[in-house]
C-alpha cells in the first residue's frame, strides 16, 4: 500500500537526517535559496495546518512519482490525482506525535479549512487566510512537479526533514521526574546518560545541575554561571565552563568540564588564566581522569599550586556525585534530576540529548 511505502521512506530518510545531526554534520540539501526559504517558512508556518503539507505531499510523490504533489483530494480528478488525507493522518500525524508534536500536534490536519480544497495551487489562493504561506507551499510543489525528477524530489524531501529537525530544537520536551530517587538510581542515571558521546554537552548539563544543587543545599554560593558548550571560555568572558558566584559577584569556585582526559598542558593554561582573577578553588571534572603518563607531573603541579594559594581538584562526575547526592538527600537528588532537565532546555541542547534524558527519567 502507498501509506506503507511512505512510512518506510519517512523512517529511512528521517534516520539519515537524525544521524547527521547527531554527528554535527547536518546541512542544507537544497542549494536554491528561494526554494529553501519557501520550505523553511512552510514548516514554521504560524498556522499549524500548513506544516503538514510538504512532508505529506512530497513523501507521497517520492513513493509514487506518478502522483501530482499538488493534489489534496482524489475528487479533483485528472492525471496524478489522489487522496492525501490518508497519508497525512496515518503516517505524518504518528510521526509528529513521536517527535514531540513538532508540527503542532494536530490529529486530523487535512480536514481543517485551509486544506478543504482540491489542490495546493494559486487557483485556491483566495480561500486561504494566510496567503503568503500558501504561496510558499506552491513554490515548493511547483518546483517538484516542474522538475519531475525523483532525485530532486528526494533532495527537497530531505530539506523538509532538515527543517523539521531544526524546529525540534525550539520544542520543549516533557521530563517526567520521579517522586523519589535513591542514590544508586541517581548514579545509574548519570552513567546511562553519559554512555553516549555528546561532545561534552551532556556532561556539562549534569555538572552544572550538580553544582547548582550543591550551592542551593549548602548555601556555598548564590548562583552558577554557565557558558554554552559551543562557546570558548575566553569568547564568553568566563574563566571556566562553570563559575560559582557569591551574592556580591565574587567567583568562589571555577569548574572546568572535560569529557576526556585532562592533560598537564590544559591544566597549566587554565590555571594561569584563573590565577589572574585570584580564584583559589578550581575543580576539573574529567570523565577519564588524568593521563597515566602524566599523573606524577600533574600531582606535582597540584602540590605547587597549593603552596602558591590555589586548591586544584581533579575528579570525575560520578565520584563527585556519589558524595554530593548522598549529602543532599532524597529531596536534593530529585532536585538534581529536575535541574538537569532545566539545563538541557535552557541551553537548548540537541534534541537527541534532551529526548534521551527524558527517556531515562521515564524508565525510573
């Protein structure tokens, strides 16, 4: 059946786009700026009904090139006529639901007034409230039909999915925080979340949440300032990835987060910068600790720094969390999970990381 073919195509192409995004290699497939902007405005339309049109019409065209992608109703008649509502409601709507309702969460978009016309064309522009969006839909579907080339159609469809994926970054994920969580479960959650590579994003979110909770529970500092994972400390004006700051703005703790080994050259460079600002407490949270070949030299450096007035601590997040989350108790551990969710949303972590965290919490 056509809808099964469409579902298979959608699953395969979405998997490719998601994989590219996860690797940080997502890019535009359509090079024509006018066409790309038309796709973008259609997927991000202020009227959610229109957001379903391109994924529905172009996926069907890709599955069966003989179809006219303009056509919404088989009653229109003529070459390539078909009923697009089945594809929209049986394939695209479930896809939308499984992706945080990124298109708007409509259950039956093709029964809404904007699409109660035979086809997407200038002929029915007058029946549309948002004529500018309708024009953009026509631009895209006209391009597909005029080229009548399957590979071009595939390229356009991939661009549609890229724009949907980008839209996901603006969607808020629901995080089902448990009512209770043990220390053992908390540490298990941390391990599971860090098991997948994220370029440091997941580690930074967890670390920021942990230091936030430590500050709140023990009143050691007023706030935790955090940079974005993609911004260098110097460019953001920060000493380190995290700054634990007092009410009067003094930096009490500087925290550098590394999802790999910490090297002596990295230590020296960071300590030099921090010393200038007279910050005496420095944490290095490194998932892989120190390089074995540099351990003696690093220990010697730490001893030297202590003698000159700087306290340097090198640890991994799980070890630090084991102690901290035991001390803050059950209420603090639940607050840690909630704050991690807040960090992922506030700093717009990639949707794969946000959904992974939500999935882990859901299984607690």
